[in-house]
């Protein structure tokens, strides 16, 4: 059974750069399948950070074909005691540990600010609530620190992997060709 993995917008945006490649969708599908991941995106990341990428036909197809699923917040909170109140507490704690600052607004679930690590923070909180051990992010700070930060804030360790980490796993396993992995692991323009 595939393991749940939460994907951040920067990781997906870089995959979206492949839209001109004729087999991009199939290669990305194979990439997630061979990693044995069922991929989710936080509903706030989708709503507030994906707007430019939603014009990309490859990115849209990944959502339309449910290669990437966007649950609503009530689905994320389902089955966890404390619900939204506990979620807001977890987000604030992760944010404080990750940035060293207080959460930048009064309402955790109703306000959004760009470029202050809200996407990474909410994605990490989603990992905690969905009992997910994997976060996919191409943000260098997230890859270096967010797993440890989440552990300090919540007692839940998450593995944060970038595209290159994932390609390295698949290269070692021999499950994808060098050509496919080079395409996935490309440097953003």
C-alpha cells in the first residue's frame, strides 16, 4: 500500500517545468509509483500558492487524474482529537520552531501571507495530522530543518526530501532509467 507523502508547491512547480516533454505525465506518475507514495497537497497550499501553476496543463492533469490529491481541511483533521484548535496550536508551534518568530497572523486557518514559510508549516502540520512521514519540498531550509523542527514541536519526525533525494533513492533501486531521473531532477530555470 502506498505511503502518504505531502508535496509542497516548489517541488510540484519544478515538476511542472517538464510540461513540454512528451512523456512528462507518465514519467512523473512512474516517479511517485516507484517511490511508493500516494501524494497529497495541503488545501491552503493549493488555494494560496498554486495559482500561477494551475495554468500549466501538466500540473492540472496531475490534480485531475488524482496523482496528487487535495483533501479539504476537515478531511485532514478527521479522527484527531482537538480538531481545528489542536491543528492551530501545532501550526503555531512548528512555525515558531522553524522561523524563530510568532505566527504572522491571528487566524491560522483564515489568513495567508506570502514568503513567510506558511506553506511549509501547514504541510508539516498536515504530516502530523495524517500520520504521514514524508514531505516533498525543494525549499533548502525545509529539507535541512523542518523534520527536526517538527519533531521538537510535536514529537513527530518527518522526512523532508527534495527531488534530488528522491532521484537518488530510485537510482540506487534501479527502478527508473537515468534519462527519466535526469529529467525529474533537472535544475529549475
